[in-house]
C-alpha cells in the first residue's frame, strides 16, 4: 500500500506538472481582452439572391451593443450563473463537483445526459474550439478554461460570455437577444425577461420565444427556481414574476419567400465546401411570381384551410414556392414536407403504366361495377357510363376504369411507375392505391408532371444556380446535363393528350387559361384534400389545399379552389412565354415497327407476314398481299379499317409482331371487342427473342 500510494502520488504530481505547463503555454498564447471583444469571427454572412439579382434574405450573425460588466443588469448576471454554472465564483475554470455528477449520471444511465461544462469552458469552446464531442476536445477545453481564469478576472470572463454567447434567432450576445425578443437593449431587462434569455443558452432552437413561447416560458420557470435555490433572489421576488406575462416583440412579418429559402439553404452543404467567407447564393426564385403565388393561395384557399404551391420551369428550376398561408404563424412547409393523399392526381401513374403497356387513349373499356378482392370502387357520380375510351375515363376521372387497369397490369407495376417518376414516400400495393390512397409530397408530384411535360425525361427540382464569394470568385455553378429517360416519348405524348383532355372537357376545366393546358385534379375522401397539377408553356405548377389536421372541408375539390389558384397563378406566370402547342403525335421508332436481321437476330421470313384474310378494306373484302398499306407508326389497324404509313412500305400486322416478339406485356392493347378478327399466330410456331 505504501508503494502504491508513492507511485500514485508520483503519477498525480507528474500529471499536475504537465497540466501546469500546458496551462501556462495556453495562457501565454491567449489574445488580450480587447481582441476577444471583437466578434467578427462568430459566423458567416450569406445573402440569398433571386433570379433577377435582388436580395431575398440575408443570413448571418446579429450583434447588439457591447455591454460592460457594470452595464449588464445584476438579475441577468445572476440568472445566467444560476442556470449554467452555480459555482462559477469558486471554481478555477473547471468544476470537479460538476464533472463527478456528470460521470455518475453517465454510469447510471449509460448515456451522457448532464454536462459538466462551466461558463469558462463554454466561453473557451465558443471562441477557440468546435462542438465536436471527443475527449481530446474536452481536454483542450479544460486547459483553455484554466488559462482564461489565470489571465482574466471572473467579471471579465462573465462579461465576455454574456456578450458573445449565442441566444438563437441569429443573435449573439444579450443585447442582440434583448432587441430581437423584446425590442429594447439588454441594459433595460426585467427579471422575467432575463430568465427567458438565460434559459435559451441550453438549446436556443428549442426554447426560442419566437419559435415556441410555451417552451421558453417553461424554461424560464426553471431558471427562477435555480435563482431561488442558490440565494440570488428571494422566494417572494420569484413569486412576483410570471413568465407567461412577459411581452414578446412581434416578429417582423416574413413573406412566403422564407418557405423557399428554408428549403434551398440546406442544399448548400452538398454543393460547396465549408467556408467562412461572405457568399452570395443566386437562386431560381422569381420574386414577381412568388408574390402572385402567395396571392393565388390566400385568395382561393377555403377558410380554415392551408394551401401550398410549387412551380417548376422545364429544367426543374423552382420559380415559386408557397408552403402555407402565413410563414410567421407556421414555418411548416406543406409544399416540401407534408405528405397527403393525392386522390385522382395519382392516376397519372396508372395511365402512364397503361400507355406503356400498349393501351391507347382511343381504346375502349367498360365503366361498370368492379369487385377486386372484395374492394368495390365507386365513381364520384355514383353511376356508370358503360363503354368509354381511356381519354374520356381519364378526363372524367372514372374510378372503375383505373381499378380495372390496376387489376390488369398489377398494382406493383403502378407503384414502380410512381417510384420511377420520383415519389419517395411509401406506396401501397393494395387495390385502392390506384385512387391515390398513399401519401405523397406536392413537390414530388409536381416533379412527376414536369417530367411528362419534358417528353418523359426526368426533371429534378433545384433552387440554387450558383454561389460566389464577395469578391466574385465562383464556388459553384449548376450543370444541368441530366437526360434520364423515364418513359418513351410517345408514352409521354399520349399522357399529355389525356391530361389536356382533363382540362378541356373534364374535371379540370376551371384551370383553363386561354392557351394549351394539361393537368389533373385530385380529391380525397370526405373532401380532406384538393389537388391540381398541370403544365403550360414549359411551366409546371402544383397546388394542394387542405387542413393540417386532415378534417373534411365542405366543397373542397381539386377542380374548384386548387384549380382556380392554378388558373390565377398561371395566367400571370405564362403571360410573357410563347404560346406552345402540345406535341401529342409522337411516332414509334422504326425498331418498334419493322423487324430486321439486327433487331431480331434472324432473317425476315415472308411467312411471318399476316395472311390476306387478316387485312380487309372498308367493305370487308380481303386486300391482296401486294396492295396492303402498312400500319402508321404508333397505331394498330382496327378491323375493317386499314392504316396507312406515309412511305407505303409493307409491314406485318402490328398485333402479330407483338405476338412473335413476345412483347405483349409491354405494348399489346386490351383484347378486341367481341366479333373482331383475332391476330394470326405465327404459322411455323417460332417465338424469336428480341435482342
């Protein structure tokens, strides 16, 4: 035991000598007090600019007046010591009792729940170190805290701390915080106001009075109790303060542009390396269109309902984004964060799957009662129309047709199509999914419609065009070379045909703006959500309306308020854009029409041509082999109606080619009506494989 204590004492003495040397070296290298009062090292200034170069918002540190120790109210000093470091006046910079208690809690709970940092340690970390949680950083922090205590007085350390610590809302120092939250300098702080500010240091974002006044006042009550327990104020003085009665300064009204900046700013982390230089971030937002979007939502959203709008240019640039009716009352961005049922707007993916499988807008299906595994969808009209074309079914948003398409193609096929077009939320594969029962985000649905408008090529929303330093050095410039094809161009063209019909003669008529528009409405059960998403002149805009608590809204339908908001916005947004007609007649490529040695891997066999009985003229008479016209690209001849291709080349019957090429799952249309002539199978029974 004697040898043990000798060795232990020697080790402790050695460590104390090393610690003393480290503290002495650190103390000699510390800046003087006047240098530490400068606060230009506390953050980066960032200016977000609109597409026209105007400044949308400036972000960065906010500094108030530097207050000397004597100018800081005694209640403010006492509140901070009571809640952050009650033994501040007695410890040498580190608090052995606090460290021991923190270790005890760590051993008992298995987690670091209670910090042991003193005010001096926090000051050292804020000025010289980072918030990285490692033992090496804690050791550095302890050495610097001891050095600060060695070089400066307790009053100087507390003055530095109160003028440099971050209080949330971009405010550094108590004077900036007091002006932000109360509208006056910190030298006029009352006891109640001081307790709220003192409570912010632990978690500025959680206890900010402007973000959560209830949490801030609850934390202030904890500070008051700590002040009483430590003898800084009497119980009577504490009882005379009610944090709930502390008047907060109304925050300046922020317009809806903050929804966009809050969405765009986090993207900087993936675009540029960390820098402390002031930077200008050039965004895609059009301030004029943003104002129009804000007005369109507030003018059309039903009472008690929220609204959201996203507008994308043809390359994915976000031109306007509204995440709610009032940013100040709710910073929740319903355009990018909220997941709601899309209703019939989800039928975009149902009909994309149908068209890709070979069905055509002119194909006929029967609107009739449907029973799929016990699920019996009904139409909004509670009636049935009998035989209808796909175009009419889509424009009228007939539920039974969507259900039949889903049953025929497979509900997982439709879910895969939605994921292909950028829907990242979970998509159900139960039958009701074809009617939009899975939750989605507005920005992702708008992105999907924009990709259809872009001829089936993926569109990715983005908000930042370039980033430059204050001296003009380019840090980032967007490179938009993405050409990822989601569906074939003729599929996108046929989908555009259907979407245009929905606006011209279907449920989206209120969205007409006097130029070609394609779009789709969406309404969920009990009128909880209303959607309209559409495009015109290269601009795709999505609108959602509903209550945050998902309660029904009488009269809310996609074709009413959302479609009207779309109309009000797009009339202005497209006014200076060319009047573009939709290209809905995109031919199939040659490889889809004409087998050859390279396409099939086999020589063309004349026997593969359909027999004469397969093609008839308008009177039902067989057409001789040499006189037959060939199918027009992208079409399938109807019985008794020969199709003509401009070059007049003879080709085998399209249905027959689909049969022998084994691509019926991708292109073959539904079975022909009763009484039509079936396609002829290959006479020699061969099934060549497409390469």
